C-alpha cells in the first residue's frame, strides 16, 4: 500500500493509482510504502515510520457508548413500532394477518 502523508506526518489517504511526485512536493506531502493494508484512520506516523495506531481508552469508551446508544435506540424503535402496529390493528386501519 502507498500512503500519502503531509509535512506534519498526518496520513492523508491511501493511493492506488499513479502518483504525481511534483504535486506532492509542491504540497509538502510524501509517500510511504508499506505492507500494511489498514485504513488511514488505523495508522499513525512517527519519525517517518508507519505503524498501526492503538485506540485510546477514551476512544474505546466513546465507541462503547455509541454502541450502547444504538442498541437503546433500536429497542425504542422496535417498541414504538409494536405499539403503533397494535393500535392500528385495534382501530381496524391495518390487518393483523399481513
């Protein structure tokens, strides 16, 4: 894989096609080639070397919070759907057998 990196050692993108070296230099970017096949967000650069980035505890906690919220929202949606469906059946607006 070829990764485009800026002068601040921030990964910009993965490049699969041809690279315009002149344009990179003009922008202060460079290429790092690596055997790693990881999305840009999962990598870090230190001293011009590429490595797999480990998530911080804060990031792990935030992801767990997002998953818990998604599970909660799913339960609420399912409950609301069931209540609405039952009411519509009771009112004769929809049929139960569908």
